[in-house]
């Protein structure tokens, strides 16, 4: 029961941090807005709440000396995944701070960048918050007022990661993965409702008909090339003899 609960909690954290990264990408683009700034704030708050819950649960389990060896191995693997998720969250929070400082909305110092992203980010934020519709109630100066809170929270996340390393000493290189690197990218199986989306990278094998058509085209191109060379040779021969 403990392992399944930890997996569920970690999956929820991964979903929110992935949504947060998606929102950070929109900062400074033509999709940037006051609503986006509020979505970023709520999403990172949610991520930090889930991070605290994950840390408390996993720390308690890993300090329990009565758990079996197999359970400890699994909890250590989940701990490494959790630490990686926290590292990504901290990186994205720092990126959000830099972009927020460079692209204030109320008193713009530079033009927003056309990155190719269009439309609102409400759906992504709603998924992160596990709600049907987002409600916006932030002040008009959230784009600058929230930066101070963000700076403080970045420090807190950094301190949290340091405390994690001191309380639970799990060497990442000593933890064995349960699947090959990149296996999740090749999988066509849905990863569940808690995921941001399903990524499927499958190498499609060419069909028999396509292989036949490709072979015919290559032969046809070779014939044309040979004819062109023959004509060029004949013209060159005539030019030399006539001159």
C-alpha cells in the first residue's frame, strides 16, 4: 500500500511540474498575460505542496529499518525520481524569475517574442490544479509583485533539496532503473489520467507498397540520369568535331 501511495503522490508531482514547465515556456511570448502569471504562481505553489508531501512520506519510509530489502530498493528508486523532479522544478522557477524580470507586463521594457505559441494556457493550468475551470483573482501588478515571492520560494526549494540530501543519503548511481533508457518514449501505452500528455515516438516500418513505389522511382531516376549523361556526351562530341 505504501509503494502505491508513493507512486501516486510522485506521479501527481511530476504532472504539476511538467505543467509548470509548459507555462514557463510561454513567458515573454505573445501568449504571455496577467492570467499566465497567476497560473504560474498557483501551479508552482501546488508543486511545492506536493513536494513537501512526497518528502515527508518517502523520508519516513526510508528511515524505517523494518521494511524489507525489496521495498527499500523501490523507495530509493522513487526517492531518486523525486529528487530529479525537484531539481527540474528549481531550474524552471529560476527561469521563470529571469523571464519575469525581463518581460514585465505593466511597464514593458521590450517587445514580446513571437515564438510560434498561440492561444491561452488555461487548460494546462487547470490540469495542474485538477480543476475544470481556472478562477483568476490576482492583483493587476502580479507580474512584478510576485517576483519577490518567487525569489523567496527559490531559496526555500534549494534549502529543501539540501535537507533532503542530508536526511536521506541515497546515491543516484547506485539505484538501478527498472526499464531501459528511453523506453517510455517508445511506448504506445497511455500513461494514465495524471499525465500531462502521451508521448509516442514509434518508428514506422515502410509498407510493402511503399517499398515497391520507392524502388520504381529510383530506377526511373537512374534512367533519366543516364539519358541526360548520354545526350551531354553526344553534344560534347559534336562540338569538338565541328570546331
